[in-house]
C-alpha cells in the first residue's frame, strides 16, 4: 500500500520503519547516483572532445557563466561536411549526438535532441557494474518506444538526408612519406614470380594510406559523430573500411616494418596510444560509434613489433604506461569462474551498451524483430556487439543452440558466456610483454606485477581451456561448464603467445598433440590455407573462409615452437596461403579480406557485407610469410608445395 493511503499515523510509522520503505529510498538514491554518473561520464567525453579541438576550456566556462556563449553568432557552414545545412527540418535535431550538444549554436536544442538519440548513446568506459540496467536502462527503453514527432515517409527521409547531408568520411588519401618502392627484402626473394607479386603488394600501402582531414581537426564537433581524429597517417583495411581498425593494424604494422616504413608503423601505434590516453581503451575502429567496444587486445604486441625492430628504449619508456592503461581496461573483462572447488580468472568479450550496432543498425534491428528478442532486444544487441569486439563477427563459434551446441541462428549468439581461447592467450601474451618491457626499463615491481597477472591467466588456459582427451585448447561455456569441442583456428592461439610449458620435452609432445588434432580435423586437406572453423554456417567467420590473421597465429605458433614437425606444417600452411593470395592477384591484381580454403585463389564470402579488397592484414601477413619462407634461405618453392601436404 502506498504511504498516502495509510489509515493512521501508526501505520505510517510502521511503514517508515519497514524494509519496503528503505527499499524505496535505496532505489531513489540509486537512480540519482546513476544519473549523476551518466552526467559525469558525458562531461568527461565532452571535455575530451573539446581538448582535442584545442578549445580553451576556462575561457568557455567563463563565457558560459556570463551567458555569452548563447549569443555567439552562428558559424558559417563549410561545404563537404557531414552536418545539417539548413534549419528547416525538425528531423535534423533528431540526428544530433550527445557530442554535438557542445556546439554553441545547439545549446537550446539539447533537450529536444535527447529525446531522439537514445540508440546512439555511447558508453566509453567498460563496467562490470550492472546498475545501468536499472534506472538509466529503463529510461532509455521507455524513450525508445516513443514515436518520432510527425509522419515521415521514406521519401521524406531520403529527401531530408540528400538536402541536409554530404557524404564525407573525414579522411583523405595519404601517401606515406616513408614509402619505399623496393625495400631490401624484395631482393632476397628467389622466385621471380613471387618477387614480382611481393613488389605489387608493397605498392598497395599507397592505396591504403589515409589521414584525417585538417577540417575535421578544426571543426571536430561537426564530425564528432563519426571520426575519432588521430595525429598521424594510417593504413586502413580497404573497401568499406576507410578508417583504422584495432586488431587489423597489428598485421599491417608487421608488413610496414618489413617494408621499412618504420615512421608509418610508429605513427599508427602512437595514434592508438593517444586514443587510449583520451578514452581509456582502444575502440574497435576509428569511428565514434565504435567506442562502445574494443577488439582483440593487440596494442602491446604492436609495441613489441616496433621495439624489436628499433630497440628504441626511450620510445618504450615514453609509452609503456599507456600500454598498461589499455591492459587495465581488459582486466575489467576478467571474471571469476568457479569450477569444482577452484576459482579461475577468465577473460570474456562483453561490450555492454544500448541499442543495435550503430553501423549495422538495420541488420541488428531486423534480427531482433525476427526473434524472441523482439520486445526486449538489448540482451541480443549486447551479444552482437560483443561478437564484433572479438573480431569474429559473426560465427558459429559464438552460437549456443538449445542443446548447447554451435548449431542455431544468429540471434542465438551468446558470446558473453564463452571463455575464448584466443582472448585469454592474447592477454597472457600482453601481460608478459608489458612485464618484459618493465624489465628492460629496470622497474622490477611492475615487471613482477604483470608477470604475475600473466601467470594467473596461464592457469586458466592450462587447466580450464586445455582438453586432455583431444590434446587441444577449447573455448569454454561457463554456464554449461563444458568445453565447446569444435575446430576453430583460434584453438591454437596459446601456441602464438607461448602460453604453455616451453621446456623442450613438453613442447615436442604438445606440438605432436596439436598436429595430430589438426589431422583428425582434416585441416591438412585444405589447399587454400587453414579454415577459420569447419562449420559451414554462411557467416563470414566460418568455413570455408581463410583469414590472414589466423594464418599468422597458426603459422607463427607452430614455427616458434622450434620443433621439426611444427616448423614443417608452419611452412606448408604459409606457402598455401601465399599461393592462394598470389593466384588471385595474378587474376585481378587485388588482395582480399578473406579467402577460400577449398579453392586456392578464390576469395571468401558470407556474412552481412560483400567481401572487400585492399587489404591491410592480408598484405601484412603475405609479406611476412614471403620474407620468412620465400627468401634466400628458403629451400622449398611455392610450386613444390602446391600439390599437397607433408608429414
Ligand atoms: O560493419 C560490420 C562489421 O565490420 C567490421 O568487422 C569486420 O571488418 C573489420 C575490419 O577489417 C575486422 O576487424 C573484423 O574482424 C571483421 O569482422 C567491424 O570491425 C565490426 O565491428 C562491424 O560490425
């Protein structure tokens, strides 16, 4: 019964003493705290954007206090910007983002646009705290059900967009100043055709070089919905991906270093460090809508590539703390899993935020509408965004059907309850790298701290993810407390980061066990490279696709084991991949995002967009394999291995 309806003062007194009343008060306080936290987060974001734009904060605060901000004349609008150009259509207000609130001319529109932007709210910081699901979540959900003011037809909207917006992604072509036509490694390639091919691959860096337009830096608030500006030029994946991407960049940087483009490689890493400084983590890619999630944590690995290449201790000293900041973000993704009487620390992908992926809004929305998530789609959206955070969007690897298997529909994506082998192996590697860096810098405490963190994850990989019967690591479903016993190339990721007992005897038996596993799964039969999984689901991170980053992880993992059997298969897989990429290149001069395991020279497919050409990580991995397996010391030619396996 509500207090107003109580019959007597005694009733009221007893109500005031009751737990019901304290719950109500607690709830009110919680709601207020949530709101306050939201405001603080929003302010932090906006201050960071203002800082990027070199806006004098104290001056702005002063002007806000004496009311001069609102009186500023409206700035003239340059052409070629993705901004509303006329004020006549109220729909324009609905397209503004929280970041655009800071625009002086928009101050009075804040209230109005807030009512319409619920689906593009961005949470820049991760949180294990569930509180957003209560007060703010309910608020957002309630607003989402409100219809937009006015009746708009499709034609109105198309007309509105055409009249008010210009397509401009904020980046422009950039020829990296350190580009070299003929880096030294080319002259070490024995086979003429492979050398010609590698020369063509090197040329691609020029096509993939981009930089942020000056106008974006000058008028960042107008672009803030989209581009996250960075100081240095960068290599993009290609095709529809015209901004930098997090994990892709590791392999691009590796290729750049091989191509002697050290400045470009360093610039890209420093861009990312700068972003971590601003936002506390590295987003999926270079657009504001990617801030709500990250991608596989490879920034420390990029720094290691650069450090190993240059031995620049000063550079390391300058940046190592920012690498730590990034790892702190990932530490929050580590959860405690109890199995039997043991508690493990295990990392999961978990990108909590509201609404569909902004860049694939329609796809996610339609998927939710066609599923049981129709009336409450957010749990599904979180799964989809978390899958994108894994870099594997999408895959049977993340699907958990009713029977717990990987058979099901895309809306059965359930990645947040899976402990992925690769993520945990990457974190093990990253913690060790940062620990080693502190060792180089003679900071023993931090060296020990990060090595201890690595050891904690090691236990999880070794005890929870390792399957003794099959002799391989598997993803783990912690709700069902069972391994997901499916082939995924990522099952070999611990080899890449050496997350195993590396004494010689153990390494030999481990590689025997892993190679036996690959043979049982028939992976050696595929002449186009190592397929990502053996499940044909029509998603792009499934059979028969062959992805460059996974070729790199598998090949380097086997190679670096140092065992004869591991090295033999590393070379075979590397040669198959180079062969397939080269065959395609001979046909049309392009390198692709993904290839086909069954037919060498065919590009891959599936998923929600057309396969694209470019392509940053394919270029990088191809160059790496060519330097390693086709140079002067290489004794096996591409033709020799084209016909089949070894072992
Ligand atoms: O727009 C759809 C998805 O596109 C990206 O994912 C794919 O391309 C990325 C760039 O090469 C790559 O990093 C990722 O592994 C691919 O699956 C984007 O990263 C996704 O977040 C996005 O939803």
